C-alpha cells in the first residue's frame, strides 16, 4: 500500500462524517459538544467521543480543511478540494 493510499484510507465512521458534512455543510453546534444525529440524518450509533476523535483523524489525513479560523472563534471546516475524487481513484 502506497503512502497516498494510507492517507486516504477511511473508517466507516469517518466516511459517514464526510458524507454528512458534504450534504449538510459545517455547523459546529450540530457536532459539538453533542452530535445531533436526527437533525443531520447522521446514521452512526458511535459514541459522541468516537465521532469527535474521528474528526481529529480526518483533519490529520487532510480530508477536512479549515475555511475560517479567527482567534477566539470556532473554526469552520469543509471537505478538502478534490478529496472525493482522490478516494474514487484508489
């Protein structure tokens, strides 16, 4: 497995998060501190702590990139440009 393939390897939970953000957009209050599954139609039964840990993993993998970050404010995230295309090519 190449380094790029490892970078884009996703867990089911990570993929569910990306699909939800792609459909709903980023709204921090829907994810933190409690994951509002019903509002976003987010189907995972994973504990909120696991969902939050998956966010950190997606950021490390480069799947989520910050769009707005101001000191003292909650950062806004979006899917990295071309991320879905890169996944489909693997």
